[in-house]
C-alpha cells in the first residue's frame, strides 16, 4: 500500500462529503413539513429493515450545528446536501410555501458559507412529496412542470449564495428500485413499463429546470447545474459477453447520459432493442420507451458539469435469450460480482477502486470534456459498529489513488470528490443497519452523538484533502499494514 499522490490533485479541487435530506434530517412532521413518499413507505411497515424510519434519523433538522462541526473538523471545502421538497413546498407546488422550511435551508447555507464551505445542493434526492405521488408521481407527465416550478423557487430563493446545483439524484436507481423492482419508495413493481416512463419524466423535469436556470437565473447568479448519474463500471465476464457489456452500459449510464451529453435521445440500440421486443411481446411501437417531444426543451446540453456517483463494478453476462417483460429482459444482460472483489457491508457493494478510474476515462472518452465531479463514493459497514474501521480507510486511500491516476495519467478533468457520507444515516430499505458515515452516529441515544471513525483521524486520504484545500501542512500517523510511521504533507507538494 502506498499513500495517495497529492500532487495529482489541482489546488482548487473540491474535497467534500455528501448527505441527503430524508437520510439525515428527521423532523418529518415538524414546522409544517409535508409528507414525502419515504414517510409513507416507511410508515407502511414491512418495507424497510427493522421497520426503521427517517422520522428522526440524525435529527439534522434540529442538530444542524453538530453537522457543521463535523464538516469543520474535516476541513471540507464543499458540502453536498439535498433540500427536502416537501419541507419547503408541503404539497409539492408553489401554491403553498412553508417559511420555516425555507428558513432552515437559509440557516444551513449561510453557516456553510460563513465557515468557508461551498454548498452543492441537490433538489431531489428520492424524497418526492407524497401529494405529487398521489397524482401519479414520476409517471405523470405534469410532474416535469411542477419540478421546474420547484427548482425555479429554489434558484430564486437560494441561488444568490448557491452556485452548484444538482437537479435529480440517480434517476437510474430511483426508476429501477422505485418503479421496476418496488423495493424503494414509492414501491411500484411494474416490470418493463413504468421504469421507462418515470425515467423519461425525470429527464424532462431536469431539462426544464436547467433551461429555466439558464434563461432566468444564470445571467445574474452565474452558477452551474447538472444531474447526478450513478454508474457501475462494467466489464465482460468472458470474451463472449462483449456485446452484452455494451448493452449493460447503454441501459445504465448511457440511458440518461446520452440524451443530455450526446444526442438528445436515448442510445439508438437501446431504443431499437426495446422497440423490437415490444413488438414481440405484443406492445404497440413506441409504447414503452417514450419519445422526447419537439415542442419541449431538449435534454441535450443541459449539464454544466458531469456529476457521477460510483460505488461498485460488475462483470457482465449475456442474457439475450431472456424473453420476459422486464428491464433486465430488455437489457439482455446481467451483472455479477467478481469473487476477487471484497464486499464491504451492504451486499451489492463489491469494492473495485480501479473501476472508478476506468469509469472516469470512459466518461471523458464517450461524452464530454466538461469537468467531472464525483458526487458520491463510499464504503459501508454492517453488523457491529467498528470505530477502528481499517478497511474503510484502506478503501479511501485506494480510491483516491485511482482518482489521482485518472487526473494525472488519463487526463480526466476531475474537479471534486464527495465522500458518501458525512454521517451514518438512514440507508433507505436497509434502514440504520448499513453505515456509510465518516462520522458514526449513535442512534441508540437521543443525543445522536457524532463520533469520527478512527481511521479518518489517522489516514493520508484525509490529509490529502486538508492539505490541498487549506494549504496547511498536516502531520499524521500512517498505518502501513502493521507498521506505523509519521509523515508530513506540505502544500509545496501540490501541483
Ligand atoms: C445512492 N443499489 O443510492 C444514493 O444516492 C444514496 O442516497 C445512498 O445512501 C448511497 O447511494 C448508498 O447506497 C443507491 O442498490 C442505493 O445498488 C442503492 C443502490 C445504489 C445506490
């Protein structure tokens, strides 16, 4: 193991951590907040590990100052948070504005800026207002206009101070897990159908919000807007699986990235595959994968930077014989985990830091030279808490080494890295059973005490960002296997 090469990272690199409103805020019915689909989903029971809910979570709604201390303790240059749509617009529309909700985010934004931390704000991180779900949620065409109004409200209210915006977080995960598999809110299981409609309306909503910013707010506010796309890195399992791997990529990252960065439409072969299978399965042409209307703003060009969330990789197996009506059937490919990649905590997270470097190069080569922010990446624990989290520490060192190589050797324009997550938090259908935090949160006590995981204290990856951002030398102990040594990182070492 060697330390992260800090000279690879530019001086203005964004070193951040990320969170999302429903996962940390709690205060689910405080001060006029309206319910979101995750409140409904959790309260139904039987949906989430241990019937956990985000009712209280880390109580960041009331303990924001504690979160700020964590951010300051890590010397983060950036903090990515999301706005709870139904906290500021309880029924999702601008017909009713909740001043207390607005006040909360003003407080958060102002105190970040006063502490020298740049906020990056996500407008929608999975927690759709329940009132909008009652009107069809992402399957309803009207939602794109409703989202545009919400986004414009946020740009108008917070955009004098917030310059980095993410409209939607992970449309792929939300459409797949929320509308195809039904294991995330709103819990709809409608294989091969709703997933494409939901994804389509998400893209329409994003495009409208970007155009609204571009026309009405960019001239005076000068910020940047994108959407955060998650992607695994994918490699063929055997030489026979090369075509399946291409399809897997098309149905994952390209599904959303191609309309925004390449052509204004879905990948050609994704469209033709779904069309052909629709006919075989007795559906009308054009009935499953919608078309973008010429009467609406195009999604093409609606991202000022590329925001990517990377967690894991897959080996891809051909599944073209599959005839069932489902997203995986359409994709004709299946991702499996390479047994040499260790699983960290949650079952789907096989650790393969090289995959991030390969994915970054793929994005650069396939899409764009616009700057790339890694808006999420992280490592989880399950089972007994390990404050001495040596594996997580190793993970961050290995990962940042790969990011450094992507920048210095592959010439990828990476602008920032956000660890998921600042805090242990409500990990969706895994409840509090899976912990991604840099800080441990004691959910068993009402104080919800935040404690820095041990490894974050000691390790070079953290010093990388401190040195890079603050320009201060950092002394720290480095554990290399069983040996301990002391090193000094100096700002002079920076590129
Ligand atoms: C992302 N999967 O979601 C989200 O943006 C975060 O809110 C979340 O906490 C984080 O990753 C860690 O899970 C995902 O099942 C949720 O493959 C599920 C999956 C992937 C990403």
